[in-house]
C-alpha cells in the first residue's frame, strides 16, 4: 500500500467524522445515535435531514403565529364593537363589567 492509497483512506474516514466541539455531550451522543440508526453513520445526510426539518418547523411556527395574531386581532375588534350595557355598571380590575342592580329608595 503506497502513501497515496493511505491518504485516500484517511480522507474517506475523515469524511465520516463529525466534529462538534462546542455541542453538549448528551446532545452530540443523541445526534450520533440517531445518525447510526436512521442513516447508517452518514452524518451529512442526518444533518441535512435535521436542518430541513428545522426550517420546515420554523415556517409552520411562523404561520401559526400569524394566524394567532389574526384571531387575537379579530377578537379584540369584536369586543370593541359590543354595545355598552344600559344602566350603571362597575368595571373590575380584570376589565369585566358588572351591572349594578337599581335600588328604589322610597
């Protein structure tokens, strides 16, 4: 085996390795285990899968936030358009209005 063959073997082995120096050990171990089970030690394919799913998750969460903001906006508009109750009322700290009973002072 000559030096060039040895360098090719080393390069192929280095391509299979994943260097994650600042990742917590338990997270790295979980990622490696997932890559071994689902992708046959192909860390690149595993990372690509995780990254694409993360981007998809971000998009879904953004859409959910938009929908929730729309719902909250619609609810607040509907509360603003409610007619004021007739008669006297008091407003609690929570913003709820309580109608007072009228007392006849005879």
